[in-house]
C-alpha cells in the first residue's frame, strides 16, 4: 500500500510509522487519518509484526489537528460527522504502539501521542494543548488523558493557558516514560519496540489490556481483571514454554499459542 502523508517501514517485527507532512509540521488532516487507519489496521492484523512506533520529524511530532481544514467548518459538519472519532484507532489496536516524540506535540499531536501505549520523548520534545488560543478546546481526548497522566493542576494550567511543557517536565510529571537525546530517539524507540515484539504475543496483549484497564475500572475490578487474565495465561502453550525455558536456562521459543 502506498501513502502520501505517512511513511511505513517494517524493521524486523517492528512497524515504524513516520508522519510526513513537513510543510505543515505534520498537522493531522483527514488524509493523514485515513492513511494511519490503513497502516495501523494492517499492523494489527500482520502476525509477523509485534509492536509499532509512531514518530514525526525532528521539528514536530505533530503540531495539532489541521487548523486550515477545520477553519470553515460549522457545528453541523463537526457533530454530524463526529469529527475526530476515527482517531481512537490508536486505542483500539491490540498490539502496543510507542509514540516517539521529537519537537512539537501540540493539540491533536499531544492527544495522539497520549493515545499510544507510552511516549518516549526526545530532549527537544514540547507538549501542549493550545486549543484555547484558537477559542476552542481539545477534541481528541486531551483534557481527559492529560489530566489522568499529569494530574489536575498541570492539565488545567496547560489547557487554560496553552503553555507548552518541555521533555524534562513531562518526564517528572509522568507524561513520558523516558527522555533520550534527539539524535537517538527513533533508534531507541525501535529497539524498545523490538524488545516488546520479542515477548510472547499473547502475554504482550494481556499486559497491555490490563494496564489500560487501570484507567477504566475501580481498583478492585482492575485487580480482579488482572488476576483472571493472569489465570488465562496458564491456558497458553507459551506459558509452559516460558517457564520451562527459565528452568532449563535457555531463551523461550514462542508460538503465539
Ligand atoms: N494546522 C495547519 N497548519 C499548521 C499547523 C496546524 N495545526 N501547525 C503549523 N502549521 C503550518 C503553518 O501554517 C505553516 O504553514 P505555511 O508555511 O503555509 O504558513 C507551517 O505549518 C509552519 O508553521 P509555522 O510557520 O507556524 O512554524 P513556527 O516554527 O513558526 O511555529 C508552532 C511552530 C509554534 C508549532 C506553530 O506552527 C503553531 O502554533 N501551530 C499551531 C499549534 C496549534 O494550535 N495546535 C492545535 C491545533 S487544534 C487541535 O489540535 C484540536 C484538537 O484538539 C485535536
């Protein structure tokens, strides 16, 4: 499949997706969405692929939803088409996706990064929800995911003032898992993704599903959900193989069964 606004590359079991609209700082328009939908669905369905990395350019992961595309829209268009609803593809993908963020991750860019399973940030990364400066609000889940990631005080300040948060502050606040030098970002993300892709596939899906459940359930429900999924792992061939491999001091040989 050929795309115009994204680049898709397979590096072993890792799918590397690069946003590629440099003239608009990777602003997210309908074409980017429809191409990403195709790429992410293909990734999720491909048994040779275990983890994806979503990245942008050195200057911008993505500077937001495309303001020029939204400018002339009215309520009936936005509500009628449930504008932005398609972006939750990143939350429905069952295999993990790492956002590798360098430069600006603003508005929809920050929101897409937060929909991924975790964010690795370059030391140049800048996160923000500047929609208020356009007299609107976040629309792809930013107010909800940012508040859950960094707490009410920082989320509220960022949404109300539109100020950007640098990489170090983002790491301190828990928005990103690690900060790495910009020049090493993509290689580090691909290496991290390869580590995940080398794990037993069902255990990867189960771990992702249970961590995400922490944001949707009470503690007691989440803990019960975790325990049931843990029990379910004992119905897999890879659990027998993984524990045998540990005892026999050799690497596991996964079948995904
Ligand atoms: N939509 C459309 N085009 C955009 C864009 C966006 N979000 N962000 C940047 N661009 C375009 C600019 O219009 C410019 O195009 P032209 O050369 O044709 O004028 C090009 O990208 C380069 O941008 P700048 O010249 O502005 O670059 P800069 O280095 O001076 O500034 C920036 C960088 C601070 C990120 C600035 O571009 C900016 O503020 N962008 C908008 C950020 C924003 O408001 N994002 C939120 C969008 S709304 C949203 O995302 C809603 C939601 O909840 C999903």
